C-alpha cells in the first residue's frame, strides 16, 4: 500500500447496540457500523469536524504541491510536516457531538480493564463472545498490538493473522473500508473468536483511507492502552531473526539496552517470476527479494511504546507531540534499528526511512509483498488502491517492487507454527466459509479478465518491467525538491540538540581516535558468479567493480558505490614500491590491488594467487571487464597452499624473488608467518625487502596482530609507509623507527580533526628512512627516497 500523509486526528467510534446480535448470528452488520464505531459517530465525525476540515483545507492550500514527496526524498515523512497538537480540538469536537471525549473513553476503558483483567484493555463487548480453542497470546511485555488497514484482502487475511499471532502479537486491530469480498466479515468473526479486533474506517470527505484509520486508532482505547504498538499494512509481514523469532524475545533484547522502540526496515519481495494465481501462502511463494543494501527499499515501520499523550500515530513512525519536544521527554526516547543498534538522535523528530548509518536487518525486517504474482497484481490493478492515488498499479510501480535479486528464506522458520494456526482457524465453520468464499471470488474475477486483451497486454508489460535492472529504477517525487523548504521543516529543537551535543563533545576535550576495525570485503559464505551479473559496475580508482551482493558484503557495496574500495592500498601502494620491482601477492581476493598497480605502475612485474574458487572466478571476471591480461599484467599463478602454507609461499619466493610480498590469505597465521621468516633470507630464497599484511589475513587474526610485529621486527624490519595498521601492516627493511614525539603530535591532530575543528587530510604515521642499513639483498632493498616519501604520505 502506498504510504500517505496523515491529517489531524479523528476520534474513534462508539459501540452500536444491535451489531453484536447480528454478528453472533453470523450476519453482516450494516455498512457504516462496526464494533467500536457506529453510524451516530460517523455522522458526528462529519459534522463536528467541519471546523477542522476547513482548517485542514486552508493548510493544504498553503502547503505547496508535492511538499510531502519532497520531504520524503530527504528522509522527511508524512509525520514531519506541520501538524499542530489537536487534542483540545478533538476533545471539543466530541463534546459538541454529545459523545465521550477520547480521554474520557480511555479512562473508562482502563477502569473496565481493571475489573476484567482477562480481556484485552480497551476491547469491545463483542470480543471473545464465541468460545474457541485457540487463545490470545499472553506476552511478558503486556499488550503488544498490531494496527493495520485493509480493503478487499480476503484471500490473504487468514495467513496474515496466523503469521502475526505466531510471532507473538497479543492483539491485532484492523480498520477496513469499502470491502466487497468479505474481508470485514472475516475480521468481525475473528473478533468474536477473541483473536483480533475489527473497526470500520468511515472516511470523511477529503481524507484518505490510511490517515483516516490512524486518526481513529489514535483515540481507540485498545490502542491507547497498549504497551507496544506497530502500524503496518496487510502486504507486510514482520520477520524476526533474533532468538526464537518471537516478539517476546525481540522486545526483551531491546529492553535490555534500555530501549523503548525498534525501527524496522522494509525488505522488498518481488514476484519471483510467478505468473499464475496460487492459494499457497504468500510467505512461502515469494522468497526472492531486493538486496539488503538497495536503499530505495529502506522504508521503515516503528514498533514502540505508545502513549497517546506524547505521541501521534503515523504510517512509518509516530510523531512526538509539540508540547513535549522542548521538555526532557526526547531524552527518554531510545530506539534501536533492525540490528539492535541505537538510532541517531534526529530520528526522534523526523525521517521515514533508513539511511546507510542506520539500516540494519540482523534482528528483524519487515517483508513487503507489494506485487505478488502477475495474476494477483492484475486483480489488484482493477480493484484500486487504499489511498486513491492515480495510476499506482502501473509498470513503473511493478519495476520498483518486483525485485528478485536475492533469495531470502527467513520466513520459512514460521511455517510449522503458522500452518498449525491456519488449520485451527479454519475449523471454525463461519471463518472457513468466509475465507473460501473470498478465494473463490478472487478466482472468479481472475477468470473473467484472463481472456481479455487488457490482461494479455498487462502480462507483456510486466515482463518488460521485470527486466529493468536495479540501477535504472527511479523512485523520485514528481516535482523537483526544494532543499530550503525541506530544511525549514526540521525542528529548531533538533538543531539546538545537535549544537548542544557538539559543544559537550568539545568541552570534554580531544578524544582518542577510534580504532579502525576491518569489516571485511567479501560475503561470509561462498562467492557465487553464476548466473552472470547484469547490474552496475562502478569505477574505483582505475578498476571497475560490480555492485554484486554475491561477492561483496553489504558495507563494502556502499564503499564501492562511492568509488572507495581499498582506498588506502590503492593510494599508497603505487608510491611505496621501487622502480621495476617484482611484486607477489598471496590471497589476492578479486585482484583489485594488482589490477590497479598494473594500470598505474606498468614498470612493475606483478604476480598474484587466489586459491578460493569463488573469489578466483570473480577475479577473472573483473580482470576481463578491466582489460587486464592475467598471463602477464598481472599474472595469475597457481600457488595452492595445501597442508604446508609456509612451504608453498617460500617456493614462490624462491622462484620469483619478489622485492615486495603482499600476504592476505587468512591461512597465514602467526605460526605460518614465523615459518616463512625462519627460512627466507637464504641465498636460494632471498627475503623481500617489503612485506605487507592486509585483507582477510588481518580480519582473521586481528587479535594477534602484535605477534606479527614481534616476529618480523627483530629481523630489521620496521612498520611504516603511512598505512592504517589495522587495515594494512607495511614493513620495510632498513627503515628507522618513527619519532615518538612526531607520532604523538599526529595523534593529537587526528583527534582534533575528529571533532571537526580541522580539515581532514590523508596524512598518516610512517617510519623514517635510514640509509645505514643493508637489506637482505642489496638489489632488493626499497628505494630510500621513495620510502621517505611514503613515510610522509
């Protein structure tokens, strides 16, 4: 469902006598009435809100066209646009309509809950009136409520309800409007069984369905008395990777960090190439998704502790009410991302999507099945959409949502529990009849349209749309952004909080530089290169690299996208190596360093080895893309390390006599390194004058890096050349140790730069050259002038 701006709050409906009896008899209540909402209130909403409607219209007129879209593009969302607190207006509107105010209803519901603790707080009288074997989940975290909206979702209701009962929601409250397939009747029956709550979304003129439903939910006692709330749609399924996959453990983990919210990022799931209609569960049919690093799919929904006095519900995240922004309340808000890391401060006030610094999927994600199969899409295209937006179900929308680059089977962990709940639900004869009637209605409608020219054309158009690669997907507002207008939406309070935090950091004085931690370049599992990659290639220095999630891990894809892969090595290594040197690399990965050196230092003799079959295959593809001849520049050699890695490397040193040795294979432990040093230096196996440790070797043995230093330094090698020693350790024979005073001055400068007081430079600590020493082989020693330059980089 398309996400839209939410107008000012509407109050929820009062119960209407008579509906209960109709439902108990299995009959459908009159349209415009629902448990918790009656015709009287619907009328009252239209009349009592007349003044508010006039105000909203004036506000809409004052707001420039596409303000919402412009804001969303910058990370602002529907809840960040001007929307003053309206509690007093809603209280007055209720009084004018002769109905209890939202606060009065909440108070009455709380008192009722104290008298009947076995019932959900705020439940309508109809809830649980029909005995049923399946019972509401009892959570250690209180009332954990899902708030959703539906229109003609009949074939999918049972699965959606079963899944979210399986993961541990205690309550599901769903607002429906204009249903023609029995969706509302199914939810009403689920309310009778004590497993969900139904509300009729009677939509006032000029307001869209989703915002209307949220206005009702804002004042609904069931929602207001909940402990945790998550607003999401009927085509979205919560998928929890943490612990046992339940909300009980997920929320417990958040509480352990003192958090009161979790910001859950979308994963966009495509059709997976499915064309035909199927009754199989959505979460089993569609297992192909967009890559996790695809930022156009980073919209969020927020699970949080809801208090209607402090928060206004929103589609993606709640909005903090204005009167609390300048109090201490923002400091009490601590939200985590989907990996259990604390969100940045700005997200307390604005934003509807994750950014590179805040995205995370390690704990939880929200699977978004917006398109499903071609047949399902054809039915929905004719049905309309929840927010009445024109031309939503077109080829562009399909291209955006039909992403099938990555297989994701995390939802399958719920299969047994979900299937058991579905089977139990269908033992109820009323629910069984309504479910199968909805499925039959959808299939009959599909049969009507399948033989039409429109259907044939739709299938053709969608097939073409599916072929659009990620790099060509456009998801922009229809009007250019006004950056000044967007900036004006940011809360002045947020700016002041940012300034205050910076002043506090400066007052605390310079901090020690944060130690760099290698995150790795490649995926944790096997590297795969088939089928052939068809996506974007990005130039990184002199080498084009693919944005292929099957090769590179998520953080590194972001680095590659900015053209900064292995930037330290690419910048420094060309100036460190002597003229005409022979260079050998063991564990070359995808061959980036040697491929780059081949372009910028044609005087070098380059040889590299990579034993991992997947990485070697990627190396060959990347070399071919960049026109590198692997028979000479650089030469790809077979150098299996086998059971004796040190012996295999020594054999290559003896055969090739390199002046520089690059070691990145993770099997080169300190013990293997010691064996190499013990035997190198003989006449038949001269020790290279330059040794560099980097890549997977440093990742695998990060806790033991000091051992490598202790092994090589007694042999006359000194660490230097200006590399970050946590990412690349460079040792040169015949270099003097760096000056401690100069090192301390550089540390102070770097700490000051981290506070933003000085411009960042590429300066780094290096060893000072000395010319009074002789390398193991004089003709193999690094050029002293070159070493001096490298040390000063």
